[in-house]
C-alpha cells in the first residue's frame, strides 16, 4: 500500500481550500502555490505569520498564522504533513457546521 507523501497531502488540502474560495481568490492561491512563485510565497508566508502574531490589532487576525504556515509548508517538507492535516481538520469542521445549520 502506498501512503501519500506530505507534499501530496498538502497539495490535496490546498485543492480542498481552493474549492471553498471564490474563483478570484482560488486563482490567487493557485498562483502562489506554483513553483515559480516561490520568491513571492515565502515573504508572503512570513508576513502572514507576523500578522497572525499581532492578531490583537485591527484588521490582522489569527487566521493569518495558519495561512502563512500553509504557504511556507509548500517549501518546507517537515511542515507539509502537519499543515495538510490541520487544513483538512479545519475543512472538516466547516463541513460539520454547515451540515448542522442546514438541518
């Protein structure tokens, strides 16, 4: 039996996230994930992490920290599997809440 690698799990998690986003944001996410966007992705990930640390300020929020880690995980192998599992857990939580609300 072949187990998925951390990179494969992360790619699948990103695709699930993109399916939840409006088309314009999904395109931006796909562009950021692309190999050629690395010089943008890493600083963007770091900026989001710093913004997440300062989530007590207006506009900045705790949502920025996991998103920044997800972007960095695309380039840091030891983050890939944990961030993919975290993203899938969050998406599962969103799905459960939606099901409860719809009856």
